C-alpha cells in the first residue's frame, strides 16, 4: 500500500511541478536519481542521463532569468503551454507505468489535466502581477514558484501522503482562484480595449 502511494505521489508530483517549472522538475529528479539519494522507477531512469541533466540545467538557467522579467515571463509561459502540458502528462504516465501499464493511460490523462491547471494558474497569476509597475513583486513570485516546485517534488518523493494532502488543498484553492483570476484578466482586457478603441466623434447639433 505504501509503495503504491509513493508511485501515485511521484506521478502526480511530477505532473504538478511540471506546470510550474518543468525544467526544475526534470533536473531535480535527474540529480536525485544519479546521486543515489532517491532511486527512480526504471522508466524514469533516463532522466539520470548526464545529457538530460545538462539540457534540463541549461533550460532551467534560462528560465530562471526569463521568468523574472515582466512581459518576457508572459511570453515564456505562453510558449510553454505547448511544452509543459504534454511533458507533464508523459512524465506522470512514465512514473507509474512499471506498476501497471494500464494505469499509465489514466495517469497521463489526470497528470495532463493537473499540469494544465497548475500552468494556467501560474500564467494567469503572473499576468495580474505584471500590471504592477515595480519589478520586485514579479521577482518575489518567481522565486516562490521555484521554491514551491522543487520543495513540492521533494515532498512527493520523501513524504508521499503529506504531499497528496497538500495537493488536494492546492486543487481546492485552484478551483476557487481561477474564476477570480479570469475576472481580473477580463477586467484588464476590457480596460485596454476601451483605451485603444478610437472614440467616435460626437455629432454636434445643427444651428
């Protein structure tokens, strides 16, 4: 039972972390596996390859700085909509495939949805944060996201039950928060549309 719980936590943990910072998730798994601190499932041991670790490290280095520049972070997140979600689904499926191959399909579906929800929450939050003229809130949020992704994945590997409880709380908060974020972004969009829409000249009454 404990072993199955560990596989589920790893599967959902890597999907959840991928929605926040995919490269950090891959880098952490690769380093933990290659150092012997955390044996990875056989299907995930490819992440221990030095080439994979090197590429993940390079991409994390780029994202670390890109994610802290207002505007650049939004473009980066938009581009990674097409990278994080499928990668999260694949990693979730791979993490549990050796337990029962049929579970991999379910894990891919659930993991892909979890990655999408986490990515959408991150992207929407950053759009609202970037309306602030000062850059420090953006940097602070980005550092907190990095710490959350790495710390959450570490917890999933070492304390699976605790992580799954945290994940359930996160999902409830996400369901509550997303409509609020949507309304905030919609308000910004409407304000920009009114600002840039050319005003029609008023017709003066004839003398």
